[in-house]
């Protein structure tokens, strides 16, 4: 749970900006979006494997570009 303590003389806008920044840093919204619908364990494995493939492809391309 993200909490932000209001300082004396602080405007609502700056308080809200600090709150949004904290929420973004703690990745709360992405977690909520991910948990919005149930995902079967097989779907989780497939998603993670696809993410790994993309990441390895990206690093491979990066290394190939450095060698040229």
C-alpha cells in the first residue's frame, strides 16, 4: 500500500504528483493489470518463454552490431 504524507503548505497537485510517482516506482498498476484476469500456469510459462526469446534475440543482435 502506497502512502504519501502531506507536508505543511504542500498543494494537492504536488502531493498527487508524488503519489503517482511512488505508485509508478512500485509498479502497482502493472501488477493490477497483470492480475486482472486469471492466467493459467501454462500461459504464464509461454509468456515468460516468449519474453526470454525476445531478450536473447535483442542481446544477440547487440553483440553482432558491436563486432562489426
